[in-house]
């Protein structure tokens, strides 16, 4: 995939946004940004959230695991969505295990917030900062 991005980058105009579809792991997104990709479209944060997988600042967690049953700490203390601080891991685990739709919704809000943080942080360090900040000519 990365080799193809490099080939396409030589063909596409440098002053136009670059879109990569269907790539979704945080590592893949960071690598693609470093290669000049500006936009992404992926189901990973929402699909994985519905199945109890959360992307956090401390790594990936499966909220279904028993170890979270009595963990009343925030979903992610380092993130900025209301869900990260309003709900505990134990409560989210209960909702997911019980197949409550609210569990999928909270997990989705969290994962989307994580991805926004990831891309924002990467954009600050990226050569594409003018595009991400809206200052592109």
C-alpha cells in the first residue's frame, strides 16, 4: 500500500488534497499522513466500537474482557470527548456485554474522538499542516 501511495503522489498535483479509502488502523493512518495523504474513509473506528474494541491513548482495549468489570476509571483519561470522562470502563463493559445499543454508541463516540485526536496531532507535525488548518491557497 505504501509503495502505491508513493507512486500516486508523483502523479497527483501537490496542491490538491489526497484521499485514501478503506485504510483504518492508527498506524496505517499515521504512515499515510507522513506520505502526504490528507483524507481518509474507513469503518474501523465505528465497526470495532460496536464489537467492544476501543482505541485509547494507552493502546487498544477489548472492553468485553473481564478485567474491566470492576474498573470504574474513565474510558480514557487522556481523551476529550464527553464519553471518555462521563462513563467508566466498567459501565461501558456492562452495556456492551448486555448488548445495549448505548454501549455501541458510547464506544463509537470514544473511537471517533480518538481518531480525530490522532489525525489532529499528526497534522500538527505533518508537512500538510496548511491543508489541515484551512490555510491552503
